[in-house]
């Protein structure tokens, strides 16, 4: 091992100790903000010559900590430091595939579940594709995100077709590229994409998010089915039910309906529509 390696091993504990002390004094959010105002990704790279990959791991850990802290604990979720942290991480190590894949999720998910910036998430995946052209998974995610977040079926199909040409890519990517165009806009296509991401992902944020997205789709399907029951009730009795409990008394439901998260659905008697409650973790803004 070269002497510089020994010096780095001595430096890392000091770096972590300094970060802990700064966090205690001004809080991790303020500490990260101060560092990012002083250092661009280029500056950080110059600071760690020869150890960029290790520094990228440290910054990626900070990125995940920051995202988790904002999502779980912050009252006003701004995620303002998310893009700079990801930029520094991927500049230090352009081949860190997990940063592109997870970072795109962090950026694309709607507020308060993420930053609500799908264009930035897709731009990050495009950057990953340029850095790792042999990764069919990055191109797959790019195609999925074009469809799931921007509803651009044509662009999604093009990207998925390109992904299918990469050695090692699964055979179904080419058929999915065609299906996106013929069945674009269907909830079933979204479900198929999230199922693929769930099956591919290891345990962690990516898999949890895919599982949640599948539950969101399940909740939407349940809400649609309940809306149809309301219509059947109206056709039978000549009026809409005052509440969904009347569907139970009419023998059309066994129990009060709740989404997969256990939150009761909301019912608008004026329109006869049933929807996912805004208080549910499975609620997503329309559009």
C-alpha cells in the first residue's frame, strides 16, 4: 500500500469527526448548505485527488441521509440540496449507477414523497446513460420514467427499444417498447413497469418505492371499483348512497372499504366518485 493510502486512512476519521461536530453545532442541513455554497462538484473533486470514489460514497451517504430526513421529518419539504448533492456524487464517481437510479426516484416523485422534479430526474438518468452506455437498466429506467412521470409514450418506446439492443438486456424490453405505443396511457402499463422494477430491485429504497407505487395503483383500481358500485346502487335505488356504509347494508360490500395502507376511501356524494384519501400515504396528486 502506498504512503498516500495510509495518509487517507488517517484523514477519513478526522473528516467524519469534523462533520459530526459541525452537525451538532449548526445541524446537518445547515452544514450541507454551507459546504455546497463553498464547493462545486468540480472543487470537491480537486479536494480528493486519487480518492474520488471513496469521496463519492461519502457524499452519496449524505444524499440518502438528507433525502430521508427531509421526507420523514421536515415540515416544509423543499429538497433544495438534493440536486447539488447528487451532482457532486456523480461528478466524483460518474460510474456510480445507484446514484443515478435512486437519485432519479428522489427527484421525480411528487412532493411530499420526493422533490417533484421529474424533468431533473430524467436528466439525471440521461447523464447516467452517457456515463454508462452499457447499462441496460439505466436506459430501462429512463424509458419507464418518460412514460410514468411525463406520459411521453413515443419517447419511452424509443428509449426502451434502444435498451433492448444492449447485450444482456431482457427479451421483453422490445415487446414492451411496442406495447407502450399501442397501450400508452393505460394503468396496466404503469403496473407492468413498476412490477419489473420491483422484481429487479434488491431490498432497499428502490424496492420499497416500487412496492408503494404498486399499492398506489391497487388503491386506484379499488376506488374505481367502488365508484362502479355507487353507480349500481344508484341504478337500483334511484339515488346515490349517503355514505359507502350504505353499500354494506345493501349487501354490495362486506366491510368499510380501505386502501392497502388501511386508510378509508373518500366519497363525494355530489359526483358519486370514490377516491384515495389525501391523508393516505398512497394518495398522489392528479395529473
